[in-house]
């Protein structure tokens, strides 16, 4: 299923030339928000921290 979704995404990127530019603009807009960046970093670090606390 994962490979089908990846293939569909790559097919869309190749079929519509404007999609990469729009996707890049959306990513830049999200990563310029400090609250979003802090949330993502916290969500990524949480499993590592919880695993260390439970030992």
C-alpha cells in the first residue's frame, strides 16, 4: 500500500508540472512558523525520551 501511494504521488508530480513548485511553497510556508517547527521536533523526540524514562 505504501508503494502504491508513493507511486501515485510521483506520478502526480511528473504529470502536473506546477505541483512541485506549489508543494515547495507550502513547505516553506509551514517551516517558517516557529510553533509548527517546535511541535514537529517535539513529536519526533517524544518516543526517544519516553523510551529512556521507562528503563
